[in-house]
C-alpha cells in the first residue's frame, strides 16, 4: 500500500511539474521517493552527486562491451546510457534526465535503492555484514548495488522474465568453502552467478555483453556449465565457448 501510494504521488508530481497552464516545464523534475529524489534536470555537462546516483541506475545501459564510469560527470557516455534507458522504457529518448526519466527510476527502485527485482539478500548469502572480502564492507555493498542495477537492465532486455542469482558477494572464508578462485570477483561484491531460468544460459551470456559486464563466463568455460558468471573487473574477459563467446 505504501509503495502504491508513493507511485501515485510520483505520477501526480510528474503531471504538475511537466505542465503549468499548458506550458511545458523543464526545471522542476518529479521529486517524491523514499530512496533518492532528484531536484533538477540533468544533461550533458552537469556534475555532482545527483549525476552519480543517476549513473548507478543507468549503469546497465552503456552499450555493447562498455562499462559506464560512476564519476559524477555527465559526459557523452552518460548521455548515451540515459538515452538507451529511455528507449528501453518507451520514454522520450533525448539523453536528458528529467521528470519522465525520474518517474520511471522511482518506479523501478525500492526504498533501500535496490531495483525492484533484486535484493541485497540475493546478492549476499555469505554474511549480513558484507565484511571479510577483498574490499571494505561498504565498498562490497556499493558494488553489489551497481551490479543489481545492471541485472535489472539485463532482466528487462530479456523480456522481464525472472533472473535467478545463485551467488553474489563472498568473504574469503565463504569463497574458500565453495571452491572459488583465489582472485574471484565475488570477493569484491561486483559479481553474480546466474541460473538459466527460462532464458537459457547462452541467451543470458550473449545479452550480458550490452549491460556493463566486463567479465562474462559461461558454458564451455571451466566449471561454468551450470551458471553464467557476470562481473565488472578492470580488464575484460568474456568466455562462454559453447555459446560462441
């Protein structure tokens, strides 16, 4: 009920902010969300924390083989990602983040800022503190949040069918217990192992190339025939030989 009421308020705010006596308004974005609210329209050239928050949520739309930098600077890559997000949801695709774009983002996120189809619990079955990995607990949790927004984009591109996460963040002890690689990206919180679902492993692995994952490992790669592993290290490694990757 609370979430439904919030969405009604977002829609009402969008209506009020976009039309004033029949004249379109461009300086008063919708602003009504328990997680994060934007207070200004953002376009190329803008900088600030609100830009970084936007980048997190469109990080799954960087284009084939790309990874969007979360640098708080609205450059050409951010504009392209915003445009792809807008296209994916049937919005006006101008690369400018305003009321329509924010209203959609508000509808897609829960109050803890996770996207509606993924949770912190899914991305961390190791411990509740996010500690014991290769980075600080705060960094691991922040990395997992970005990963979830990428997964949300991937899920939408695959027809909004459920996308199961078998494994996410691991501490060193958890990683050792499951036989993970000593340098596993799971230790950083930016990795997820995905089940086939109704899409199939190869469909998932191929589509993931468009959604900000520089590491994609799947069928044909050693020990990855029963899942697709996605992550975001600095160096690209795509290998799913059975899928033609």
